[in-house]
């Protein structure tokens, strides 16, 4: 069985909890894209784990974790997370494997990331974690892979070349020494991509998406996107082997959020937005930045479902809306006198005027009002819900 969990909005849909819950039925959770700009918070009840690089596998159930070659690795974050799970659950470290062909995020990338974003005519709101620079240097063929750290001379050359290309002053020897020391702390976990594929290709795999379809570099709200394919389209390249998916779970909140700049048709400003932000605890797991909040947008969901190949929906944070008298849902856009229920691309999103249908609110997720809300989404999207999250903990979820 090969299954993917994909975010259907601008990320932050609660995928970490869902992946942890579903991972109990799989041999291994595979992280295939992104870097430490992603953040998945998993609440086990007696403790919480915030994942930035480690896949959100249920470590209590001794599930394997694999970081594929499509991920860019910040050693500082990686080592901190490994230490975290090792303290909470002894021997959890032994469940992790990391592709040697994954690229390394150098500290200088973060400085360059910030400099570039500040130099833009309009900032795009990057997390400034050096992720975009890592992927850019990979494409420019001047990036540093984990396997390159096996050869000190080769690593020194790459750092010198990087300094020359980006015209920035770098203490080559200091960076080299620090990288080698960090590499040595993780070398027992490293594996060549081909070895990982030979081990995993016949196992039941759960692929963990980062961010969401609307932040995908190819089909998201470009240029206000991340630097890689975070939809299901990135799985094969990020894993390093052709994958035939049996199921794609699309995770969506009962409302919409996004971090950073970019279009957001249903965004709530002022007190309304702040109320929803506080109720939902909508602050970034990676940056701590407050998320922009707004009502559910079915137009964007139709787009994301179609492009991700999603065949099962999972709803999160509906409990946050419990107590609202009325819950607006965007069912279409008004654009230049036309009513649009679906989109061929996202170019007009920043000019669209949302058309709302108003639903009666619900006091609990067992009410008829909430049932009508769920039924409406299924009808409009054309895909059924398989699970509904009822709270923040991993075990607070209903299978439909």
C-alpha cells in the first residue's frame, strides 16, 4: 500500500497529527520535500513533538522514518529533533534513515535568503530558513549534498565556490569544521537513496506532504509559494523511485489560513480574524508568526483536490468553529461580472470577490448543523470524508 497525505490549502492543515494517526497502519513514513520551513505539531496527550524535518511517524508504535533526497537538511534542526525524540522515547533514533543524496542547508543560505527577500520590490514572506537557496543551488549544480561531507577536500571546494558565486565573505574553514562535526553526529543514520529504495519499495509507505497544494511551486499562488513540489506530484522525485499511489488523503481545515504574503480571498481582517486566530491557536510552528485567517474557500479546494489526485478528505479544526452562530463558506467567485465555481489557474485569485453561502453554526460535532456543513462540502467537492478530527490530540479523530 502506497498512500500520501497532502495539504489542500496553504499548509498548516494539521497534517502532522493525521500522518501520525495513519502511520500505525504502515511500515514507514517518508518525507519527500521541503526542509525546516515546515512544521508539524503532534500532541500525543502526555507530550508534544514539533516536527520540522523528522517525518511524523508514530514513534510509540516503533514506525520507521525516512528522509528522502528531495528534502533539504538543516543539520542544526535535525540534530535537535533527534535529541528530542531520543529523550522522550529511547531507541526512537534507530527508526530513522536519511538519504545521503539530500542537500544540506548551510548557515549562509539563511543570510542570503533574508537579503534576497528584503531586496525584492515586494517581499514574498519567506521563512528565511535558507530553503529556497538550497533548492536554487541544487538547480545551479553548486549545492552541497550530505554525501559530499565524506570528502573534506570536496566539501571545502563547494564552500569556496559558493562564496565566489554569491560574492559573499565566508569563513571556509570554520564552516567546514562545523559541518563535519554535525555530519559525524548523524552518519550512522545515513543511507544511499538506492539502498533505501531497495529496502522500502515493497513495504507499506505513507508519504507525508509538507505545506499545501496552494503553496506548490508549480501550481500554487506563484510567486507566493514554497520552493518545491509539496503536492503529490513531488513524491516520485523526492523519494527517488517511481511510485504508484493507492490512496491520496487530502487534509483541510474547516476554515482557511495562510502565513506570509499573497492573495487570500476569504481573509478576515480586524477583530473577526483575531478571534479565529486565538480560538484556533493559529501561530506558525516554525516561525511563531500569526497566521492570516479566513472562511472556508470551496473554489480553491476544488482546484487543490483536482491537482493533487485526492480521493479521500480529512477535516480538521471543525471543533474550533463550535459556538459560532453562523459560518460563511465561499462557494464561488465573482470576477468581471462572471460567477466562477472552478479555476483553471490561480492568476485571478487576488482579484476575486468571494460569494458566500451562510450555514447555521453548531454547538457540537454531533449536531445536525455540522452534519449539513460536512455534506455540503462533500457534494461541492465531489469527494467523501474518511476522517474528522475532533480535537488536537492524535487519538481525537473519528473514522467515518
